[in-house]
C-alpha cells in the first residue's frame, strides 16, 4: 500500500506561477490545487498513469513532471499544457513542488530547457540533479 507523502509548495513557485493560475481561474484554482496535492500525496500511484513521468533519479530524490487540468475546463491534462515539476524525496516521503506552470508561461522555444534552467537558477539543492 503506498504511503501518503507530505506535499509542500516552494515559495518561488507560489509567488510566480501559482498566483497566475489563481488570478486567471479564481475558485476553480482552489479545487485544482487540492486535486494536484491529493495526487502528489499518492505519487507512487500517479507515476503508474500517463499524467506523470520521472525525469531523473539521483539517490533518494526523483524529479517528476506531472500534467494537470484546471477544474471547470474541458481540456484534458495532456492538451492543457499545464505542468508541475516536483522533487520526490523518497526516503522522507516528502514531495516538494518546484514549479507549477502552463506552457504559455514558459518563455523560449524549448519548454524542457526553460524549466530546467528555472530549477537550476532558483533551487540550489536541485541544480545538480538536472
């Protein structure tokens, strides 16, 4: 049986992209965020779906990209372009939300290169993992 994980949203993510979602989607964002956290509390099961993928593994830490859809929209998680980048500390059963973004929030031609750069520039503890 998968254990529940403690989920925290990093300040950088909260002050940059999460605020944008909250402003744009208002009450729908509250339900969406609860859904994201609920899924991340059971990250072992989430990784068995096509909504999440492991980007890299370094010791007891996995960097994972998860797709999500905003409550009240008709788009699927995949087609919405909404993503979370999280660090799962397997040994501590803790999930740290590093980025929550929409593809339209990410500047540049290469989404992956841009979010990796954001992680490296804003999270020293994870910069050597990606």
